[in-house]
C-alpha cells in the first residue's frame, strides 16, 4: 500500500518525481479482488461486508481510500509500474489510476510479474524506466 499511501495524503507530496508500484484504484476494488481470489465470484458479493466496517473499526471512510481520485493531485512526473500477472491489482486496475494521473506520466508493465517487489523480480529491467524518469528532471 505504499504507492497508494503516497497519493492519498491531504496534500501532494513535495517531491520531484514519484514511482508507484501496483496501485489499486479504490479500496472497494482491492477488497473485492482479494476475496474473489480466495472465494471465487461470491467473494465479490461479500466485499461490501468488509469495507463498510472501515469507518467503525478504523475511522476512515472507503471514499478516502481511492487513489484513482487522489492521483489527479500529483504535480510531478510519475512512473506507474505493474506486474502483468498480478491478481491483487490486475492490469485493468493498474491502468485506471495511470489514466487518471496528469502528465507527465509513464506506465511500465513488468511481464510475468505478480503482486511483488518489482525491483527484486527484474532488477536490471527496473533500473531503465526509473533512471529515465530521473534523467527527465531538471538539475537541482
């Protein structure tokens, strides 16, 4: 949830660039996916029973956990990364926050990667888009 947390704060981070890995569009999508993975299609129907508890148990509304809405406030170059076989944050879901983000932005899909540390999965390939992002920044 680090990528999601970096865009969900009350104000955009004061950073020169951001790299986000496997960011879900909303907590509703994330909960439904995980339940469907474990329980099949009925898991999707049970998802509301979990996320309606967020205000009661954690004091946060599901509407506050929607990176797809918060990402529009990002004011720096953005690199969104996703694993092509990620079942937790599917490609369709990873593309939704990317589409909602303002320019400049880029999307890097790691072929064969699931929901994992993408750097450890493909360290040599990982460096290229990150270094390209950093090279695009003006000098300090």
